[in-house]
C-alpha cells in the first residue's frame, strides 16, 4: 500500500518535499481526472487537489504553524493557515502527451 501512495505522490503529482518548500510537477495520466490527498509539511496540514489545468492547495487554520512555500510547475505561492489557492496553469503536460513526443 505504501508503494502505491509513493507512486501517486512522486510520479503522478510530481511531489518533492524539501526543507524550503513543497514542489509539485503534476503529470496526471489522461484518463485520471484528478488526484486528491492530504499531507503535513512543516506542521502545516495541506489538502492537495490536482487536476489537469488547475491544482488547488488548502491549509487548515492553525495558529502555531508558520507560512509554507509551494512551487507548482514553476508557480511559487505562500500559504498560511486557513488559506485555499488555485494555481492557474497554462498547460500541464499529461503523462500520455509526454510519451507521444
């Protein structure tokens, strides 16, 4: 089961957590409409919803959690507790489109 979660978060969502920020390079397969999961980064609870053209990130209200920085396909945003943000992407390549090129 852990391997499945790892494949989805790393390969499909393109998630790379590091000390400074969370990074996402989403590569959703054409037939997968969305991928949703929750994670915890630097004490902040983050709800991640990835769609082909509009990733959405939301954080829980938490008075002790500090601001986090998130990079989604080159779009850098900062989130504090209780925020929800859509990241409008021009085009996020699907796994199939990359395989065809």
